[in-house]
C-alpha cells in the first residue's frame, strides 16, 4: 500500500547520504575533519526507514485488516537488490585485477554475506573496527547497515501483525518497550562491547522503532500536529540537532548510545512537525535536496566502493582534488543507476522476470566468490615476491596466515638478537607490515594484534581479554627466554 509522498523526507535523505559521504571522504579543513559526525547519516536513514515501513504496514492493516508479506518483500527486493547487484558486478573485475589474494578472499566473503543481508555479522566477527584506518580498504563494509535494515524488515512485520491482531490496544507500549530495551542495551554495550553494539540489530532497532512510533501515532490520529507555531519551532530544533550531530560528534564517542538520541530525536522532530507551511519543509523540499534524496540509495552504495578501491590503488583519495573527482564520479554513477536500474526495477510489472534475472545474477556471483575462497584468492593471479605487500594498511602475514586476529598466538619474523614486540588493536595491526619492513634487517619482530581488544577507556572489555593477551605474551616470552 502506497503512502502519501513527502518531499521533505527525500531532503532528509540528502542530508543523511552526503553527511556519510563527506565523513568517509575525510574532508579536513584546516587541521580537523569538519564532518566528524557524518556517520550519523546512517542513523537518520534508520529513523526514516522505521517510519516509512511502519506506515505502509499499519495503513494496510487498518484499511484491509490484512497484510501481504509477499507484496511487502517483493517491494523490498525491487528496491534493494538490483542496485546492490550492479555495484557488486561492476566491482568484481576491479577486485580481480587489483586486489591481492588475501584481500580478494575477504572481499568475496563480504559479497556472500552482503547478498544474504548478514554482512554486519561478518564484519563484527572478522574483528574489523568501523572507522579504523584499514576499514576504508573493505569495499562492502557499508553494507552492514543494509543488513541491519533487512533483518528489521524480516522480524518487525511479524511482530507488528501479531500485535495488531491480538494486542492492538497495546501496540504503542510494545513498541515503547522495544525502544527502551534496545536503547538501554545500546548504551551499556557501547561501553562494554563496542563492536557488536555498532553492528547488531539488537542495539540499533531503537532508532528504527523511533520512526515506527511516529507512524503509529500519525495513523491513529489520522494527522500530525497542525499548530503552525509549534511546527515552525520544533522542526527547526530538529534540523539544528541533526546539523549539530554531523559537525560535533566524532568516532571517539560511545555510539550508538544515549548520545545518539540527539540526531534521532532531531530526525523525529522534523518528520513530525514538517507541514507544507513550515520553512524547514520548503528548504528540504527544494529540487536539489529532493533530487539527491531520490538517488541517495545509489549514492550510498557507490561512494564507499569507489573510495575503497581508490584507497587500495593509492590514487586520488589522499588529495582534496582527487576526493572531489571521486565524489563527482559517485554522483554520475548514482544517477545512471537510479534511472536505468532502480526505476525500471520498480516499474516492470512482471516480478517473475526481475526475480529470474536477480536469481541468476546471485547464482553466478556466488559461484565466482566461492571459487575465489576455495582457491585462496588464486595465488598465482598476481606474481610478486610477496603478494601481501601493499603501500598502506596491509596486514602482516606469515606464509598464508594473517597475523592479525590470532589470539592466543603470535607471529614471529627473523632470528636477530635484538627483538621488537608489537602489541595492539586493529590500528596497530594495520601498521605492522610497514613497521616490520623498516626494522626486519636488524630485529626479530613479534606481532600480537587483535581488533577491538585494547579499548583502554572500557575497563570491563580490557579485563575480559587480559587472559588472552597474557597467554599470547607468555607463549612469546617462553620462546624468547
């Protein structure tokens, strides 16, 4: 069931996607990253998604008393998969040509998990810390958020349908309970389990539920607030909260947590208080904002892949002019994808045709990626003395074993009398190769690194892994002694 089109929502999408793009582009003026909180663009998308999805489901239930799971998931497939598959298909030749075997294997695994909408689990369990130096080298890292949304789309309609049928009077309280539980869990996990807190639905769903509660109120009341003064004031406050978050948040803060309420409440205020007469509505409904909002999904998909390959190839990404070129390329590809992939995918009447094409594409991609994994990235594909050698952020390897994420164990290189030990998290791990390359002639080098294990501000997390760290260190000490 369709809902009334609100152009200001596309305006919000425009703000969300460009805040993410500028954050990942690492725009620094003069000595600080001006979009340091741009990652909250994803949180903006979550609130909007919760609002729109719940509006669709509840309106259908209220009007017909019935909800078609088939139609719902058909729309989601039409919306998400065509563009995602195009990005993956175009990325594969570049990955094959330019990525080293270990990186190609990792990329192939991320493709499989992304197509199964579970890449958030993959990146968490691989120890990859979002925002760390090496994260930009993972072309599909940004698909973690798509996985979170799809997991919500799988679970939420079932919960909402059961609640509507048997506990209709208590839907608000059910939603409120889920919101509070998830928010409290997120705040606690941000200090104890930061990686799972960032990637998992359990600590993200409160943001989507914020939007769901707005939709529930709107459908029950059959309208939003009509007081023009209140609309003008609170919509402005909402936009200011969003802007504040984009420019003053940073990746050192606990996130998502109670702090994340600032942008989430901001988006909720804009969604609830924007009407045709409101100034913020007119600003967000500007043709430029709406146009960017319409291609925001393609922008989100393309930008990270383009940035990642540019960083892998060491071209453009470290220069401001180069970043501008990459952003222009992202916009160009996104416009193409929107008009020739996204729109046709939604408008073609026969879903069987679309589904057959998508299924064939997924099958072929899966066969290729599984082959890459089984063949360990086709080791003979790139013939260099040390195929792991890269200019930046290359994980140190010992034979075919990556030294990163090997607790309780360590990597040893050389047998010189002088010894150097590297002990640290993913940022240390990403620098291990360059360090070893500089000191290997004179020192024996020991590497003990693990993603997310050395958060000094999070004492509980640090204490939990002390035994593993000590075991690795004791093993190494035993060899040294």
